[in-house]
C-alpha cells in the first residue's frame, strides 16, 4: 500500500530542488569533482569556473558586482557574520572602547536576533529593537528617532518569513545611507519572491539561502557592498584563504552551482511565477475566508510576499497535526517547541490565537488542484464552534 499523499504548503520552510537546478549540479559530484582552489590542473579550473559562473548569476540578478558575493552555508551563517562581523570590524578599527549601538527589528529570524544578543555579550554592543506596526513592518519614523551617533548597524529583513510582510527597505536604506549607518537585510524570503535590486536600494549587507528558492540546502551568500560604503568585514572563517580570504573552507561546488542556477531561473521567470502565486494565494484566502468568516489574515494585506498566507482561524479548534497537509504553525525553526512564535507575539496575538494560526506557503510546485484540495482538507479538519465534535472511532 502506498503512503497517503501529503500536500506540501510549507515553502517558506524549504522547497524541493527544481529539476533544472539538480541537472546542473550533478556533474560536480562525480565527473567534475575538483577543488576550486586546485589551480594546477583542469579539475580545479572547471570547479573554479563553475563557482565564478554562479557568482555572476547571483550578481546579475541582484544588480551588484560578482566580487560583492561571498558564498556561505546559508542565511544563518550570513546573518551571524554580518552582525558580529560589523561589531568586530569596529572594535578592530576603534579599539575596545568603541560604542556600538545596534538597531534590529524584533520580528527578525532567530539567526539575526540571537546573533545580535551575542554581540551584546561579546562586544558590549547596545541592542535596541525598532518598533513595528500591526503588520510587523518597521516604522521608518520610529527607526529615525532611534538612530544615534554611535548607531553602527540597522538589521531589517526584506520580507518576513512567517507573516510575509514586506518592509519599506528602500526608505530604510535611504535613511541609513543619509545617517551613515550600515544596513543589513536578511533577504532569504525576498529574493525570487519580489524584486531585489541592489543598484537602486542602498543596502550594505544582504543574506540569502538557496533552499528557499528551489535550490539546494546548505548554501547561501552574504553580499557586502564594495564601495559607497565599502563594507570591510573581518573573515568569517580563517584557514586556506578561500573566497578572497573572507570565508575559508573548501567550497561546496555543487551547491554553489545549484544556487547560481536557482537565482538565474528566478531572474528569468520570477515575475510570471509571482503573478501566478499571487492569484492562487488570493483565491485560497477568499475560499478560506468564505468558510471561516472570523478568520484573520496576519501580516500586511497587500504589501506581502506573493506566496504567503498566515491565518488565525478565530473561533475554531485547529488540530495539532493536519492530515494530508504540510503547513507550519510559525516559522519552521519553532515547530518542535511549544512557545508562541515571537513574530505573532510582536503582533499582539495571544497564546490561544497563536494556537489557531497556520502559515500556509505556496511554491513553484503548487498547482490549482493542490490549492482546491488543501482548502477542502482545511475545511474538513478545522472545527468551528458550530461543527459537531468528531465521534471517537474505534
Ligand atoms: N532568515 C530567514 C528569513 C529564514 O526564513 C531562514 C530560514 N528559516 C533563515 C534566515 C535561515 O536560513 P538557513 O537555515 O538556510 O540558514
């Protein structure tokens, strides 16, 4: 008997690799397995050339220079490096007495929040959270009020992974630029979902992870602006001098090749795919809202990622595990724990409302039929107060 089918609606947790991405990765596992630093023979040249192609694919999609991209193991590493690297850089330049004020949005991914907390312990940084509005977006006027002469870094995610709200990054970037404060943005859930153009948006550091965009797991990058301003971070890792000495360690060549292809596909096909997902997402919300009139959409109604629904099914009981449907109750990094998501708490949701909340995220493999089926599964399993309690089956 085959296992019952589960519909996957958790694309913000991770995505299946696009077959076109897998295809370009495969040769780099066996035939072209060289170390990209072994530059005395063809195996190494092939690997190096593949890595540089990927770097160009990324830079073309972002509107930046290839040398501004450093490959990492993912966004967690990139976020940690960005935040603690800025602190270390300032310490190295100005000595142990340097005052470092960090402004961070409270609805960031834990890899930003915990890294900022560590910067307090390790570098004596002063950490302040930027107020967000009811949709979890940074309020630019509140950010402006909080920027002080010793504010060194602002970290604001481009798109929130749980509630999908898009931050006003252009305005934030212009403000930070005017005030000469570095801006880091975690764009893990932005790239491929909305336009990300670093030529027009003066973000200084930007993180990404390939597996959120039909690429492989365990690979990502940090963008570091090379001029106006030049962000001269200390090395993430020291060792063999890979990645221009910034991040030593033998490169994950197949992963990097896959990341490059994933980003390129998104550059070429992103707009059409975003429109398709937006229409499907809106259809799904309208269907669910019609069946659950008390349901509330968390996050901004329109300034939101085209693939994201985060819904509190008020007045219902949402079963702990939904049969046939993979969705999240918060970010993937929360499931397994019982704590209310810090993002939903920041929006003012109570513990019981958080328990009625599902994050439903669509992706490239989601079809119209999947959406219809998922709506049916949700309608049959979420009990409203008027739904009779299910009778126990023996
Ligand atoms: N930032 C955001 C916004 C994310 O959604 C994630 C993945 N949950 C990460 C960072 C971390 O990515 P990774 O686990 O691939 O390093």
